[in-house]
C-alpha cells in the first residue's frame, strides 16, 4: 500500500510522478488558499476543497446557493465549483442535517430567531482521486452539500469519527474507508496549507497514510491526541520580534504570558487566543478591534509598517505545561496579512485583516489555517499521537514516508553496519571487553620485557664458549706448559660441558702425567703450538725416548675461533686420530710389565696405582 498525496490541487501516490495542474488556482473569502481536487458522482464532477482536520465529513458547495450572487458577488467558480447532485446517477440521499463542524468557530446566521451554524444535504456517492496514471475511487462515501453561506469552500474530512443519522446507520469517514480498502497503510496524514502570501508561493501538501519529509524541518516532539482524537497541545509562549525600530523597542516581546491548551485545526483561518494575549497584540502591533465585525481590521499605514519591519511571531508548543521538550514554529507577518469578505463583512469587496480572534471560552483557543501555512502537521490515529514541525518556505525534494499500522510493523534484524542501533548495554559491554583486552596486552608486554632484560643481563655474566661453532668436531685443548717441572701435568684438570672440548692444564717439559679426552668425539683435537709430539708404543709420552712414529697435522689454525688465545712458543700442536689409525710398536720394544696402551685408552685401577707410585707407567 502506498500513501496518497495531494498537491497543487491533485492527489497522487508516492510511486508515481506529480500530476501538474494550474497552480494559480486558489479560492477563499477569508484569505487566499491553495485547494485540493476531488471528483464526486457519476459522471465525476471536479470540485476544489480545503483539508478539514477536525471533521470526518466531506463537504462541497451546493449548486443552488452559488447562483444567488445578488449580495455576495461569488459565482459557482468562486466557491471552488459547486456540486450538482441532480446530475449524478449514483447519488443516494440521506437527508438534511446540521454540519456540526466546530460550531464555536462558525459565524451563525439568525433564522427565525434561531442561530444557524450550517446545514447540509447529506447523501452517498462515489469519491475519486486521480493522479494522472491511475485513479483511486471509493463508493458510498458520505458527502454533505452546503446550500447556504455558512462556508464558502468545501473540505475533505480527515477525521476518523463516524456519523449517524435518524436511521441509526453509521457512516465512516474518508480516511477510515481508504484504510479498510487497502489504499493507504494506516489512518494517518501529513499536511501543510501551503502559502500564497510569500515568495515563492507554495501549494497545499497533503499525504494520506504518510507524510512528506521534503516539506518540513523535523523534530522529535510527539504529543498525544485527546479523547476525541483531536490534536491539542499546550501553547507555552508567543513572542514577537522585528528588525529596525519596532513599537515595543529592541529585542523580542512576550505576547502570551500564561500557557494555554490550543487545538490545531485547518477548518478555521483564525488564531483564537485569550483576550489578555489579544490585547498585547493590539498594544505592540497597533491593531484595532472592531467589535461590530469581531475582527481586527488593518489599515494600509499599519500594514506597510509591519511588513517593513519584517515582523515574526514565535509560537512555542509542548505536550503539557512545564514540559522540557518543546517545539518552536516561526510565522511571519506576511503570512498573516490576509483579506476577508462576505459573509464576514456585510458588503461586497474585501478588507485587509489580521486573523486573530478573541476566544470567549477554552474551546475556542485555536491555531488555524493561517498558522498551518508555515507549520506541517502529522497525525497518526493508529497510535493516537501527532507532531507539529516548521514548514520549509522552499520545499526540498519530495520524499513520501508511509506510516504503517502497528500490526504491520515487522522487526527487521539490524545489519552489521548499523552500529548506531546498538543498545547502551551492548556498547558498554564492548567497551569493557576492549579495555580488559588492552590491559592484558600491557601486562604481557611488561612480563616479556622484564624476562628479556633478565636474559640479557645473565648473558653478560656467563663465560663465553671456547669451542668453534662452525667446526664442532674439533676439540680444543688449552693448558699452561711450563718446562722442567717435577710433575709434567697438573693433577687438576678441567673438562668443559661441551663433550668435544676439554681443557688440560700443566707444564710442557716432561709430560709424564696424562689426561684423557672424552671418547664421545673421536675426531682430531688441536692444541696451539709450533712443535710436534709423538706417541711411543707401550705407554704415552716418555722423556728421553725418540719418537717411534710421528703423525703431524699442518701448522694451520682452525678456520673460525670464538675465543682468541695468546700465542705461546711453548705450545705444541698435537693431532689426535682414531685408535684404528694409530701405529703402535710391538710390546717387545717396551717394558714387559706395561700392557699395550694408547692415548685414548681408559685408566684402570692397576694403572692408576702404578702411576701414583712411580710417577709414570
């Protein structure tokens, strides 16, 4: 379902383009108003009507009355084209009944001593709206044909109440019928009266079943309809301001001191205010009350002065007295600079007037059609609320937003990029989780840095490794070889934790004591030095015996060393080879008491005893 919209005298759906017509068409005997276009009967008769926000009855001017132009000077065309029920083949009469449209605001006529607030000839007929490509037609709609001077122009009823007559049959209004027929999504509407008193001129804008966001400046204030589904708010203040030198002096001036309940109603053009407020208008604007006509007529001098000063009125509205949330609607004097004619004044022609009325009772306090020239009213009967917004003098692009019935509203899961729709609790939880995560990261970083610093300090204290990382199969033996010592080798020996490296200490003259390298690595180990030592069959190194056979490595240092060793001429280079490659002399050449022995042979308990006793094997 799409909302229906009427603008510049037409209705159209939000899914189609606007239907253009003569926007210069405007009517009124209490101002110049933009009207809506409807077609009634069969064949359809076009009529121009206003929007009636306070009634569910659709009214049109009767054909009989507009022919009598002796006093009024208004023809049928001046009344927005009268409807002739006798030319409609689908008209079904109901009877003559009172209009009952805001009688407290209607100028009654004395007829045989009884005040006549307006009568209509009620009947049922088809009601059609055309948007250029398709039409919306409702049958059996209640229409009241007015054949007196109570109203000049008809109105399109936007209320939701039903009307009953003597036959006790109830008739629904237009908005309810449109909703039940599935034409609009809800019993709601958005409306502004348009403005032909400012430049550029704006036509009426009416959306049935929605509202047009291109016509107003939105606010968040939503107010409740009263028990009779009427938009009644609290009028907190009215202030007036101007440029130049206004009569009240510099700055703004308060015109309403005490807040008052006010109804927003397009049926009347007037601003009905308490008498106290009206007197403040008189004092500050120079208005004069005409007690005979019950009007504020304005002469040309006063009118020109107020227009020159660019006078602006600020209306502050709230849902109830003292509410914190309010909305302000600015209305310029040029929008209230209107003309009025018969039957308000008993003469032909029109006079300039200011649309202010003294409200004799609370029910007459009203912000009428003149106010709605610069305000946009949204009414949602489904939810029982309404809102009022500042209308844009230069409307934006048309954007029709439907107002769905509460039962038709479906909750749609929010997409992942709709971060602004997260609840406050979810946002708080996310924030707390992120904070905890950051704290954990900081703690782990501190622990890591401390451990790293401790490791660096420990590495500076520990001794450096003496073995070659690139050649791990070469063991290095270091020692202090002092010649001519009684004990060729010291009994103290140091073995490195690396099995491939063993350090020997001792003198180098007569090496009668031996130390054994680890058997894990049988590859050659290198001692720094310039001389060669020989292995002698039968027992290690013997002093005074010439070497039987010498196996010697070239005098070349390892390719890479991790620790520099001072050069000592007393050091010798010894190469160690696998046991299988060592040439051992026959046992006959050595002492018979000494078993065959190689430098890589392990020490036995007997040999240890012999060494301790003699100092050598």
